[in-house]
C-alpha cells in the first residue's frame, strides 16, 4: 500500500518510490493489455480468503445455532464491511479531499467488493451445500463474465474515459463474486476428512489450484488479466495464488514450521487490512516524499519498516489479549 501511494509517474520527474514488484503494474504502465504484477491479484486473493474463512464460520453457526444465527452473522459481516466502505469513500474522502465517492461506496471500493463477495459466498452456500457444485457455478459465472467482457456492448477499463459512451457494467463485482464463491468451496474441501486434512488437499485443493493457474495462463493469451474489471484470467490467477498460499501454509504446518507473527496477523486479518488501507495513507501524508527520494535508507525505515512494525505490534497485542475481531 505504501508503494502504491508513492507510485509517481515514470514518464515525468515524479520518481516512483519503493520496490516496483510490490506495486500494481498499471501504476507504471497503463496500456491495453495492462502491465500487471502478482500484487494486482491481491484484492481477488483477499476476497477469496473472505469466502474461505466465511464458509466455516457460517456453517458452524448454521449447524450449532440454526439458520437465524447464521443469517445474522452474514448480515453483520456484510453490514460491517459496507460500513467500512462508507467511512472510507464518504466520510474520510470528504474530510481529506472535499468530495464523496458514492459509486465507489456502492459497487467499486475494496471494502464494497469484500461485502458483496461475502454476500455471494453465503448465498451460494445456502443454495448449493455441495462444494463441487459451487465451484462449477463459479466457473459458469467466470464464463459469463468472459463472454460479456468480449462483447462490444459494455464499457471496459481502458483509460479512454468511455469515449464511445458504452453502458456501464459491474465487471469487477461479478468477477470477484465468482472468486468468493470459489473460496467457499476451498473452505469446505479443507474439511473433506475432519480427521486428516491431507485428504482435502490431495483430492481437491492442490488439483484445483494447479488447474486455476494453468487456466489463468491460458486465458491471459485470449483475454489478458485486468484488475479493474476482474477478467477471467484475473479471477483464475487470484484463485491460483490463494490456493498456493493455502498449500504453503499447510506444508509449513506439516513441517512443524511456526511463524507466530503471521499467525497473530492472520487472526485479525480484517483489522490489519483496515489499518493498512485507511490509516497508513493518513500517516504517509506526514512524510515528505522529496526527503525520501534523497535518502533511500530513510524511505526504507519510515515507509518500509515502521508501518509494518506498527501493524505487527498491534497484531501481537491483540493476540496476547485474546482479541479476535470477526466481521
């Protein structure tokens, strides 16, 4: 997030600050197709994880306390995420820039995507309790998205400011909802055999992850990944990368490799995301960029290390106090 804030302009004297591999590719080159980096799949990965953890939380409440408890949990999560979107797009943006972003709040901000993705995931769990059927439905949504995106009827994110006055279509919402639904399937597959998690990885998670990455590579030739429209290649890349993260975490656990800090941050992932996306930008407003450009070591300390250290301290403190914030 700090590298995004200091993207600069590669064609002017506004020098980018920070490692480019940790920033969105389109911040350096806006073309058709766009330049992207693995970071561009970050929003999709986070939406996937919301579906992944949401499955277990939703179904546990459904089984132990009934439908009312599960529905209230779903409503609370979606409502909390929309409240964060309102704070970011309406309140905070008005205070900082004197304008309100109603469209972003309704369908286009990151928190809105998380809210709508969560809603799609919960709804799919109710309609299709079987994970294999849900993943097939997610693939159908991806195919529909791809066909609509290929047509000449709807506006796409090309940087031309819609000079042909095409109809707006929420491609990003549709694509990320498919990713969230896929996340719920992975969440169910994880517990395919409650006594042995290896079964779920062997039979579903690893094959599905490999298939998603191969499909993402193949689709990238036909319909390149575009993070603002969440094209099919982008959706598949997000699912593949999230799957790799799950496999890596499981492998580390099997190898008895413990990373307490990552565990503490993972328990309050939403809190870390809120602090990073909202309050980090407020902190960076106080750090003069000219000074950072002249002193790269200071940039490393003030932008690269200090914010991460602060987030780590908050995560460890919450963990020690036994506080876990779940939307």
